[in-house]
């Protein structure tokens, strides 16, 4: 998935067909927000995407570059 920066914030520029199908499946299961991570060895969770509206919410302090590639992440497990 590729994100783009706009004056209003960050939005989805493009998604692969399997990503759209996966988000649709998660929405049907009731999973509204899905984590998004950067790619590479340091794959950090950057924020989350709404599985129905594709709204993006970035974590506090996270900046993305225009046309940044991100991946859908498995749900985070709370740490004790």
C-alpha cells in the first residue's frame, strides 16, 4: 500500500488488490482498525487504517514521506 501526504493529512494513494480484499474481509469480521507498518528490517508500526473508510491515523510523532510504502500488520499484542 502506498500513502500520500495532503494538506488534510495522509491518505491511501494506491492499494494492491489483495490488500483491498484483506481489508474488506477484516471489516466483515468487525476489525475496524488495522495496524500499518514501515517495510524493512526496522518495520515499525506507524499507525492504523480503517478497514471500511481507509482513513489513516498515524501514531503520535510519526511522519511519513509522500508516496511512502507501508504494509498491513498483524494486530499488536499488549505487553505486560
